[in-house]
């Protein structure tokens, strides 16, 4: 773009920050502000060595195709054209390129998109690299370093070369249109997801780079960029599929396209033509340039703001904006009218808003990439562990076989069998005592009882005694021998050492940092109790001995003694109920993004842990919730169970694939059993 400011020495603003202040004044362009459209040329004044936005990329062999595109377009279209805004013959060409005009064979279009998909798949690592390199170089900018400018120019040229190569051949935009990949999502989901994520990151970096150039008064064709941004926003620049909330910002972008299109017209501006080309879906509203446009002459249909079906409110907003623009410009059709529009709708404010949103969206994309990499590494580790366990089991069998010697030598030595016979009444007595201690539990009451226990908040409420180990009892309720009672405290498992809601919290952090109010704390002790109860019933059904099995066990020979291998112990830090409750809340808050939980909230835990520890604890708690027939807390659908956890839930006759929304009208969980 030509202009008096092109000779000024550009200064790059600090990474991640944009200058703010009053609106730009006339004839004195302040540094870091958007330039006035009334005093700048907006036509395609790009020389042979420049790209769409004014960058010299002749060294990468793209100038010939770009100059050919520029030569065949109108004066106010810029290098990108108007993307079908004028409703002339270019619309037919666009339809033919995309297979919508009916002149091109559908099979040929499908084949072209298949080829384009393969190109994007193979160039995906290169796109990710050039995107990452350009973003890092922009963030580490040095204003006074001449080497920085040369390297930036090279990285920018490589980035734009790949973005244009990856785009659909008919497109001249540097925003990659990844929406055509939706047809490949079901057939090749992992690859398609990676391509879409990388394309979205590239689009965001391109927008960030161009906005910084404009705000730094670098030579950029602003009208071409705004037209490009109008087509791409928001569907190619956001991580969510719901773009309706961004319609107001999309309207502001389209307003800027109108202002700069109007300013690019030589002589008296043709308001009707500008309105028709920018806002309307067809040129039915385009009258002769001598016709006086009034707000009453404006009618639809209008172009969609978010590439979706417009609501009545959006249509009213577009019509209202057009009337406002027409009313201002028709009062004074010379440059004063354009100046007033620019003062009322400053470009600087819009660009800063888009810049901030792009930075936030880029952060979300990078977090999603990190999560995908972590999941891939985790799956690889699980597969390696399973293979290692299989090899370990095979090697242990070999060791045992070598230690035992040949089978006949073992059988030659006499074996004395000591059989302890118990009267038949003993089993009935134990079963009767167990039933007295545990209330009957049937399938109809499992869900309601577990849900009620989970939702109990008052620590004074009576809890079932099942699942609690009293000081004088073992795991199954049997009395602990006196010789073992003295060593019991040091041998308690980690779960039994967790402080209950009635115990004082450890004062390892300032008061209130990790303390969870009793009203917001899920009763994890009740969940554990229900888990043990359901597991007990499942084992009782699966392992109930018959009379034949008892006789077989009584007459069987005991296994020969095996060599003793010392156990390898690891130091483990038990999870307290407060830390577990905090993790449940953070899973709902951060949507199970372990890296975000570690980075933003790791200091809130009593014991600092890593991402793997958060993931493992979340899996274990999900297993407890599923086995206890409890409602899954928010965000636990994103906690993916491994094969071992699924087998554990299945062994308890529970459904490992139950979702958060699997609830009846009363909020009780359903689909709990297999």
C-alpha cells in the first residue's frame, strides 16, 4: 500500500500488548494507530515484488501468480478480490471452482478435495513448524535489530507459502479453509482433527501478524486484509462451533470493509454500490450511482455474519447499521463523510479487540495440542506397560520352573496335608452375622442409596458402618489378633489414613487456601463405603463356593514353596479428602485439562503433585463413583479410564461407560449396571 507513511521507520510493539489511546488525528499519524482511510490510497498499489499484504516474497517464487491475479481484478478489489461480494461473473467462477455451479463434474470436485486433503496431511508437520517459528519470532521481537527484520521476513514468507499451498486451489486467501475437511472427519478422525487444529493455529497467527503490522504502520493493504478477515471470521478463527455470540464483532468487521471500500472509490463515492457489495447477498439493491440513497431504499437479503442461518435480531442489526452508515455518508459525500465514519467506527478499536481474541484462541489451541500429545504418550505408556507385564509374567514362570526343578523330583518327596475342617454351622453363622451388620441391598435400592450417601453434607449424619474398619477389626470384620494390633497403625493403607470431614485439616498452607466448606465437600467416605459394599456383593455372587468346590479344596495339595523375591516399595503421598475434593472442583472448572490444573492451581494442594498424579487420582475417584452407583461430578466424562480401571469396574458388575447425564428425573443415576 502506498502512502506517505511508508517511508517511516516502523516500530514493533511489545509482544502481547497493543497501544491504546485517543482516536488518530488528521495529517499526523501517531505510532501504533490505524491509519485514516480518507487520506490513504486503498487500491492495489502492490509492486511486482510484493505479496497480498505488501510483503516482498519474490525469493520464494510466488510473485508471478500473485501479479497475474492482481492484473485481472478491479481497482477496488485489492489482491484478494471481493470474495463474491459484487455478484458479477466472479460469482459464477467461484461456483464453478467449488462445484456449486453445476458446470463442473461432482466426481472431479471430490477427487480434487481428496488430493487437497492428502496434501494437507503430508505437509502438516511443515505447517506446524512454520506457524510455531513465526509466532515465536514475533513474540521475541527486537525493534532496533536489523537481523530480526530479515529473519522475520523470511519466516513470514515461508509461512505464507505453506498456507497458500495448503488452501483450496481457487482461494487466494491466506486463511486456510478447513471446513471442507468435515466430510473426512468420520473416516479419518485422528488425522482430520490434527489438520483442523494446525490450520486454526495458522489462521490465528496470520491474523495476529497482520494486525501487528497495521498497528505498527507497516505497509499493508488494509482493505484486502479486512475483506479476508470478513470472510474468515468467526468460523475459521474460533475453537467453538457456536459462533452466534460473535455476530456483533463480525458486524463491526463488515462495517470497516464498507468504510474502506467507500474510501477506495475515486471521485464521488457510490454508496449504493458499496452497500450492495459489502452487506447484501445479491446486487438487487444496487442502483445507478446518480441515485440518491436513503435509508428507506435499503432491503435484504443480507449476507450471513457467522456463516449460519441468521436470526431475526441479526437481520435487524444489519439493517440498522446500514441505515446509520447511509445517513452519515449521504449528508456529505466527499471525504468529510468518510472521516466522520472513521471517527465513529475507529479501526484501531476493532483491531485490538480481534487481536485479543486471537491471542486467547491461540492459547486454547496450544493447550488442546498439549492435551492430545499427553493422551498419545499416555496410551503409548499403557501399551508398553501391558507388554512389559506380559513379558514379566512369562519370565517369572521360567524362573519358578527353574527353581522347582523337574516335576517328577518334586512329586517324589512325600507331602503332608493339614486339613482344617470346620463345621457346616460356621458358614451359616458368619453369613448371619454379616447380614446383621449389612442391610440388604437389592438392585432397585442401589442407586438411591448411593446417591443419598454421596449427597450427604452434614458430618453429623449417621453413616452406615459397612466399609469402616474399627480399630479391633480386620478387612472383613474379623477380630485382629492381639499380636497384630500393635503393628496395625503403621500398616494401614493410604485410603484409611485420609482424614475424614470431622478431623482437623493439616495446616500446610495459609488458612482458606485449600479449606473446602463442608457444604461443598462431596462425602468421599460414603462413596468408599458404597464401593466396598457393592464390590463385596459382586464377589459374593462370583465366588460363592459350592459343596463340590469345598471338597476339592480340602483334598488338594498345597503348592510347593516358591523362591522369595523382595518387594520393591515406592514412596507414595496419600491424597487427603480436601485435596481430592479440590481436584473434583478443578476438573469441573478446567474441563479435566491436567496441564492447566498443574500450572494454575498446583499451589492450592496440600502436597504438590504433577499432571500424571492428577490424572491417576481422577481415574481412581471415577472408579469409586461408578462402583458406588453415585452421580458422576461435572467434568468426569472427560476423565478417560484405562483398561485396568475398566476391568475393575466391570468386575464389580458396574457399567464403566456411564456418563454424567445418565440420571432419571429425580437426579438418580441410571445405566449403572452392565
